[in-house]
């Protein structure tokens, strides 16, 4: 069975500070990994994805994530957050059938 | 920009009513999915389709049904809505080219 754990329910970060969101997954084969962002009342926007190759993945809005197979992790990072980054972030895992399992999400609050 | 659309965006309906949530994509994707998301919770796959006349149930049991008569449409129907069906329903689609899963903006359903 596949699953995702996002250990941090809520993170508060100051504008301009760095951000790291944790994601641990369980998957029986080589996983497809995704990070999505969701603003209130909106759908999901893809930030980045990993399928193979370079384990450091660059995404939109200045986000990056690193796939660590030995730790079953796919943590999301941003060097300097902006107030507009306040949202809920979801990590997801799946295979080539694209049936995704999502984590419970991490809510990011940005303080001025 | 994703070309996947959901209607209605918001719906308040009485118990026992029949409702259909529409999902359309103009990208010619074979694979389409419905996810259910309760407020503040993770998304759960409830239905998926790999092409016309192909529908399967997802990991989370749901009383809803789906159909796939045309590639671009994947409607979800509840024959008799109940308050327990109150949730957000997100539609998604993908093809094997580009490996990107696109999500609609979601349909918020409230059953009173």
C-alpha cells in the first residue's frame, strides 16, 4: 500500500525566512512524487514533480524538493518565503497509473 | 494553465436530491480522476477512468457514481444526497506525455 506522511500540520514562518516542509512516503516501487499547493477555496496547483533522474527537483515559485530514497523522503524547500506563499501544501505519491495518495497537508502561515 | 473545468463550483442542496458534478477537460487526456477532500483533510481517490467506457472505484468507498461516455467529460452523480456527502470534490486528468496531473478548481458540495 502507498501512503504519505506530512509530520507538520502547521508551520509559521517570517517573510524572507527559509521554509522546509517534510514529506515521508511509503511505496513499493520507484515512486512518482509531487508537491501541490492549495489556496483557500481553490484547486490544486502543481509546484514540482519527481519521476527519475536528478534527485533535486526545481519547481515553480522558487520551490525545490529533494528525493532521498534511503530516507523515503521528498522534502520541499524555499530559501526566502513571500507573503503570497501562505497556503496549504500537499505531498503526494503514486505510480505510472497516476492514482495518487496524498498527505494530510501542511498549512503555512507567513508573518510580516 | 490547466484546461480542466468543474461545475458547479459551489452547491447547497437539500437531503435526498440528485446532483451531478461536471468535469470537462480539453486536453484530450485519457486518464481522469475524482478525489474527495473534507475540510482540512487530505484528498482521497474515489473514482478513476482510463478512457471511454472505463470506470473504476478508488481507494475510498463512495456512494457516488461516474460515467465516461466521452473522453473530455467525467461527471460524478449522487442519486440521493445526504449531509455526509458534504465535501469538496476535485477532478483531475493526465496523459502519459509530460506526466503532469492537472486538477480542476473543485466543487464544494453542502447537503443540508
